């Protein structure tokens, strides 16, 4: 039987998506060829790329609003660099909420002045800084909507005239937001959209082409837009599986539907973390992520007993990140509510073993 997969990334994908992907590897579109041995310029694959790009915009409500969707290589980590390369002239503001934003700041410093307008680094990123100010004269403001490693999530975004850029790698397509507030959104596929190997970039075209430097072709958003995400051979398989997953999401009711499911899963688990005296949360309650819930045992002597129980229950991927410790339950879109119930049952079983 399939395990209850709480892995932080690469993530769980719906079983029907995996089945369709497996079939396409053997025989794509009944063409008697594999998806991964045909030309990316073939009609069949160009249709996949076009569908994936338009579905991404459609699900976010950004169709016909001046945005382009791209599927690029290099992971979200390359976007740390590309964002600054394409958009940073003199000065940019960054909110430092975790390892990934910290890395984004490091990359941006090679291109101009970086103002860290807020940071929770001194508290090992266990909350989202609030009440910070974004100067009007910066080229953009960069933030990370969900901090995969630490388990915090931005619930609101600043009201500002400055261009908003957001790394949404681990919560894109998980909740409704006013996506039009953002000029550029990027997300590595492997957290909540598909397999590793491609990165979704959603960019408002009018913000591009204003930087005073030459941007090399493969790092240039305008070049990728002109080539319709085919400047070189795209990650055919990763784009295809992402497309299948976006189709799955659309069929079940899109972001409004999945957001409700995600809220139910998170409420169920956090309620148990707060109720069960053997467990405690790690981050500020108001900043808790609906995607990645981090927690520890109140008494570390229970570690072996808890680990044995959850592994026996068929749970995978519950260990916390090495920089946080404890446990992390990642509850991406494809994780069923039932899997969270199995985890909660295990937490209660540990409690009842105490007496
Ligand atoms: C995983 C992750 C990254 C890094 O993604 P890669 O695709 O591995 O480069 C960046 N940002 C966030 C929020 C992540 O969760």
C-alpha cells in the first residue's frame, strides 16, 4: 500500500497523476512513442507546454492581465539570481524569513544594494517579522510566502507601491491570494506542483527590460518569453507531470476547493499538537504554515517510541530539517486528509502508552 507521504519535497503527487505520467513514459498520446523520446518541438509536446503555461495563469486568475508563465530550468535557487539580474538596478528590499530568503539575499548582493527590511534570523526564523517599512525608492521588494524548513507562512503581504516579488515554491496553488498584487512569482515545481526539474515563473511583462545591464540569454526573462519557454530543450517530463497536476487541481475545483481541504488538514494537526501534552509547536502560532507543520516532542526520551509508531503506521518523511530538528509534517495539495488523521492517531497512541 502507498505510504502516507509527508515529505517536504519532492512532494506527494496524486495517484492518478502518477499513473498518467507512467503511461505516457511508455506510450504518449497513443503515438507508440515515449513522452521522453519525442522532440520537444513536436506538436504533441508544444501542446503540453502551452497547456501548462495557460493552466498556471488560469488557476491563479492571471489570464489576460499582462502576465506570462514560464517553465524554466535551474530550480527556485536560480531565480534568486535571475530576479536580481533582470530587475535590480541600484537597491532592493528583502524580507529575511528563512534559509531560502537568506540565499536569495546573498545572490542579490552581487547586483546592487540589498536592504534587509526585516529578519527573524536571530530567532532561527520561528516567526514572520511584521511592521517593517519598505522604502519607496527600491527597485522591488522580495519575500518568501512559505518557509518550508521552519514552518512559517506569510498570512498578509505589505501594501506598497513597490514591485512585489515572491518565492512561492512551497505554497503556490495551495490558497487564494490576490495574485495581481505580485509582479513576479516563482516556484520550484517539486514542492506543490510536480516533480523536480522545472521552475514556474509568473511575470508581469511590463516590469522587464528596464535594467541597465546586459542579461545573458539563458538568464533573461524576456528571451524566455520570446521563445515561449523553449529557448533550449525544456524539462519535458517535469513540465508534463506539472501540467497533469494542474489539470487535476482544476478538475477538483481549483484553488478555492483545495484551500478548504488544506485548512482542514492543518487545523486537525495543529489542534492535536496543542492538545497533546507530549507535543509542542515550534513557531509563532499566528504564523503557522498550512503546508509545513513543525513540532517537537516535549520530552526527547519519547523519540524512539514515536519514531517506531509512525513508521509502523506507514508514514514517510516526518523528520524535521537538520537546521530545526524535531518533526515536520508537509501537507501539500495531494496529501489526503486521511493521512493527517493517521498521524494524529499515532500521536494519540503515543499518549495512551504513557500510563
Ligand atoms: C525548496 C525551496 C527552494 C529551493 O528550490 P530548488 O528548486 O531546489 O532550488 C527555494 N525556496 C523555497 C521556499 C523552497 O521551499
